[in-house]
C-alpha cells in the first residue's frame, strides 16, 4: 500500500503523541507548530516529585518530545501555520513559515544569539534539551535589528526575510491538536495580576522555579515563606460564562504544594478552593497527606491588595466560620484555567470542523471524542476540552487509531 | 561463548491470537476491535460481566447488540463462566489456563488484554441508614426515574428528594455525573425539589459544570458541607440536619426520599489476576501502577495490557479510548505474527547454575527457564537488574557489557581535568539523570570541571563493583542517579540501586573511605538545574575534606 500522509496541527503533548503513534504505524507525518518550539504548554512544567513521583506527567512530555525528534517519519515544521486548505480527495495545504527563523540545518545550539540578546526577548530559549534548535526568534519582538541579528550567528543559521515563505503539501487526514490558551488573569481585576508583582499564575511559578530553584518572590527574589494558591481562576466562573472545570488546576496546585513543602517543610501553604478535584487512583491517600501539610480553605477570595514589603492581603468570606476574613501572604499563585485557543475559530473555518459553545472543538460522536463532523479531520488534546497530560496522551492515541481506521490501515 | 557472539538479531514468530479477560462493554469492544483487525480472539467471560456499566451515555448499543456483533465478528472464541487460573510464557507465546464451565481449558495467546469492570455497591450503611422505600441508592433512583411508574410516583406526588454525596468516600466525576443527571431530571418535574448535600463536587469531566448549573437554574439546592449532615431515619420519616455557620443555626429538612451515594471500585478478581499474570497491582486494586511509563494501557509486562475499568475509574468513552490505544500497542507488538528482535540481555549458559535469582528479580517477568535461565527478547526491557543481581555473573546486557562498563569507568577516572578539580563519576540512568545531565551541559549550568557522566540503562544496572572500581581507579566522588520512587521504568531499578549503595557504604566504612565520596540521588529527565546543584554540592563537599 502507498504510504499515507497526515498533518498534525500543534506540537504540544497531544500533537506530538498523535504524530509519534502514526509515525510508528508507518505513516508520513507533517507536524506543524506555530511557535519556534515543540512541547506546547506541557513542556514548560517542572517535575513535582516529593520523595516520590507524583505522576504530574511532565517527564512524559520530555520523553515524547525525544521520541518525535528521533522518529524518522515525522517532518517537523516549526514557526509554521496552515495558510490554506482545500479538499481534493485528501487535503491540499499551503503552509506558511515565519519570515524569521533559525535554520536547524545550520544551527549548532551554541547559544551566542541568546546570550547576545538576553533580556530583549528577541531570542527565546526552549524548555527542553530536545528542542532543536534550542533557540527561536520571536518575530513580534523584532524591530529594526534584523541585519544585526543575522550577523550575530557564527553559523549563518539565522534566516530573516521580508516575507514569510510558503510550501505546499498533500495529506490524507488532518489532526487538530491546537491546545489551549491559559486564562488571562488580568480579567479577574480584583486579584491584581500584572499590577502586583507577587501575584503570579502557574506558568509564572514554573519559570520562577526554573530560574531560582526555589519559590522566589518576583518583587525581590527572596524566598516566599507564606504562599496562597487560589483555585478556579477563570474556570467554573458564571460571570465570565466559563462553565467548565479546567481539570488540571487542582492536581497542579496539590502536587506543587506537596512538592515545595517536601523540599522546604517551613513553608506555610494555603489552598483556597471551591471543590477539590481528584489527581488519580491514589487521590484519597494523597489528599489526606496534603491535608496534614497544607491548609485548605473552602472559599474563593474576593480580592487582593498590596500591603508593606510587597506582601498581599487576601480578603474572603470564610464559609466555615460564616464571617469575612483577611490574611496576608508573601506570594499568591493563581490557578488559571484552560481556555480555548483563540486560533480555534480560524482552524474551525479552515477545516470545516465546528466548535462547541465554549469554543473548544466539538466531537461528532458521543463516545469517540476525537471524531469531528468533517471527513478525515480528527481532534486531540485540549483543543477538544480541558485535559491533563495523561488524558491528552490517551486521547492522542485514540485520534491516531481513528486516523488509521479512516485511512483503511486498520478496520 | 562471548556475549558478542550471542548478540544476534533473531526472527521470532508471535501467536496472533489475543486473549481478552472480561466480557463487559470494554472487554467486548476490545474483542470486536481485535477480531475486525484480523487477530483471533479468546474472550473469557464471567456470568456477571457487564453487571455494572456506565449508564451516563444514552443512545448506547445495548450489551446484547454488542454481544451479537462480537459473535458476528468471526474468530472470537468465547469462554463463558471462565476464570484464569494459570498463565505462563512470554509475549507472542503465552499459555493461559482457564476454568471454564468447570472444565480446564488451555489456550495459546500472543497478548493478553485485561478488561475487568468496575463494581459498585450502595454505601447506605456508612450513613447508618436502612434501605427502604424512602432510603434508596443512586442506582435505585435511576431505575425509578427511568420507569414510567417511578416517574409517576415521584412526579405526581411532587416529592422532595435529598442526595448524600461525597461523605462516605471522595467520589469521582463518573458518580457525580449520575447525581447531576438525576437531579436535573427531578427538578424538571413540576413541583419536585432536589437538595444535594455534597462534599467536593467532582466536576473534572466534560460537561459537568454546565449540568450542575442547569440543575441549580431549575431550582436544585446544593449544600456544600465538609462533614456529613445528621440523618435520622424513623420508620419512613426522614430528618436531615446540619449547622449553617452563615446563619448560625441548624438547617433541618424532611425529604420524602434520601438518595445515598454508591461506591465505585476495582473488580475484586484483579488481585488474583495480578498474581497469576505477574503484573503489578496498582493503588485501590487497579491493574496498573501510577507509573507514567505505563501510560496509557501498558503494564510492567510486555504483551499484557489493561483497559477501561481495569486500570482506572473511568466511563465508557474513556474506556473505548483505551481500546483504541490497545490496538496500536498490539499491532506494534504482534504485527502480522513475525518480528525481528535483538536480544538486550543474554545468559551465559555455561555459567548459569539456574539459581533463578534473575527470574525472581526481573520486573518485567521476561525470564523463564529450560535447563538454564532464558531471557525472552520480546519481553526484555534491557534494564540490567538481573545482570547485576546474578551471583554467577552469567548475564550480560548487549549494549552495556561489564567489560565495556569497566573500561568506560577506567576512561572516566583517567580523563584529564584541571589540576585541583575533584574527579566525580556520575552513573546516570538513561531515562532520567542522563537526560538531565546532558541538558545541564546544554543549558550552560555550572558543572564540576572533573565531572564524568556514565550512561547506564537503569540505576538497577549499577553493580557494587562499578562503584568500588570507580573509586579504586581514582574517582574522588561517585554519585549514582536514579529515577524518583514510582517513576522507574523497570519499577524497582531505583530500589536495587539504593540497596547496593547502602551495601557499598558498609564496605567503604570497612576499608576506611569517607562516606561522603559516594552519594545516591533521584532525578527526573527534566531536572537539569537540580542535576547541576547535586553534582556541584558534591564537589564542594569533597573539596572540603
């Protein structure tokens, strides 16, 4: 049988897993990623182990990224988007590659460009050693320094042209794995995100952990001692119309809290929550140990305001006491939810695959959440709805299985 | 016979029949999928298979329809009333013995798929309640709501129904969905009222938050409590009381019906299946540990897969996703029935005294014996635990022979370094610390000038001789880096490594070598900065001597 070609849109954990499974099954896979790096949001997360692994799945992303780059059947298109798509038996696509990129054929990962432009945001560094090139150009930060930037690279790997380049490919099936957008916490104005330096979100916290190795306060780099986690920021929010649980934030907050507490037992940790969601099969046991080490308060705070020394006062209505309460913290972590990727709208129109009322891709079948109403178009991961790393991987495998069946490789 | 000579690629034949254990929805879907794809299936069923199933989805093919489809799909050998009593063999060549309708039946299979169901029971007793017409389980309420007479009984009498959820156990989205669905149905009936006393609302599943809102919009009232309310049952009369801190008073209600939550647990027979199939029993009696290397449907044994309720509390949609993933795995393992495999570990049959240490310590059950120990190339994961444990040194890994390791250690110890820099040899598991160490270099973290990283397949391969050799050859410090507990791809490699380090400490003490020259650490592949910190700390400690 002639080798089939497939397109996977999105290089996060779901896209990578689908691509890898299809490559393992002998298909030619085009993996298109808009940013300069594979790994998506999931690769940005750090290990949450205490004395033992807490199954956050971050290392599975690392492993899958390695699988993808080592697979011989996957063509990786970084800094690339789908420009046009046409049905023609299969699908004929035009891919648009950013005008500015680092050529993997020439890059040696020397890091000269990154060092030279440190602090400007023009050159970003990948999160994983398996990101190749390890550096990428952020076109939106690029002003008039194109010529200067080009000359920085000793290998001549930096390619900047006036216009994006286009290439045509034909595929037999498409998998949409466009991922999610983290909730923009500025929309919850009373929490002061981006106004108060020591109010951060989960991804900020991951960057802080990477940079300092401990939970530092962005305001002064000093170790935070008293930390609050606020759950359901942007999720389960009727006022915003976000009627979904993001499914990942309770596991994230609990694992993070357990992990940092293990490393530094002096930390004073509080989780403000509506309802704690499960982490896995050992949740009942894990939750009990968490309760021994972490304070849980069933209330979503009303607002946050700064006090001296860049500390923060959290005001809330304490439901167990039935009274208003106020308490100060060094650092506040907002568990921001999973929102539909704004690109979904355009992708939906291109692929003729519809979105649900929330803006995630709609599955056509009640049971199989990877099938869309469009022929030969499948969905995987958080493009379809909130999911953990593990759940994204399971669904990605199912999407791969669906593609194989659609192409007649399996029955 | 040297290991190099033995290191041959061989073509093996794999039995294409797949045995599916469990005949509920998931098991039958697995059987159907496999049969459609040309894999003859043995479907081992029990009488009550499918007794509990995910009722949250409507418009589902009935169990009977699926049964007929399974029967129509050709090569499916259904063993009814059957229990697995013995399993031997390796991937591609398992021999399974069942007791089926009181007869002993032996079957050959290339792979095994375990698809046991979840089971459910009412938790009425935990609340101290006695089941009666006004104290019902969630399933009983669902049957009422599904029947015309039941609907009439509730609807016409405009009943008030109270739910108790999440106090007898933590609960999960699958049970929550059923509560929310029932609540929605009740409040849609004119004049009926639903009160839900709930601990944590488990809404981490598509659509549940919206369903929760729908119910509330239609008048359902939720009391979110940390502890169960007091429920007093006096014959048919019910009184539920709890203290509301906001109004500083007790709130008391007398519903017509109290609906008590149910448990949802792993099948009891998982325990014996784990023992017979030699697969690890995970938390709460599920047949998969929470080791991320097992995702999505793998067990510690190659060729034995677990799907649906056998591995996790999950409904039909997710269970069918497991079935799809299982098909990918079976195709990769068995393919068309023939496959070329390279031995990762080989036994020197002249040295082997068939003590069976290897058989006992192999976490993947890849070792069996004829007159000597034999390692199945299809099952072996190449961790090397057996090679390090073998008292006769009769096992060698083809990619990491002891001879090669010894010379790597010698080279590392002899490597040139800055005059004053202590030499540190780090034995790093290829799945975790080796990745972290490589990343630490690439990300330009400060690393000791005298650091030498030696890649090992698994920390379980670190022989005590490696450690002692490294010190003898001139290393100032030795560090063994394994995966975190629960994250070892070979389950126990890190444990074996830890034991050997402790053993080495005792030996060092006897010889008089300071203990701080040897260290054990656990890491994940994405912990480059931690890697750097650990080795730098060690350098500092050694330099202080």
